[in-house]
């Protein structure tokens, strides 16, 4: 298991995935889903 070297080194954006590639670079990729908070569904009234 690895250890954390630097914390908060990258300013993260919502909706993006961050990873380290084979060369050791930190890469940013847009997620196909996510990044937005879900809206609450209106509650249905019972009759």
C-alpha cells in the first residue's frame, strides 16, 4: 500500500476524475456521469 506524499496539491473541479499515469503525471479526465448534485423529486400526496 502506498502512502500520501502531498495532500491538496491539485485544485479539484467537480465532474472530473484525477489519476496518476504511467509516467507519474497527475491527469484530469471528465467523468461521463456525475459532478452535478441531484435535484430532489417532488413528493407525491396520498389520497
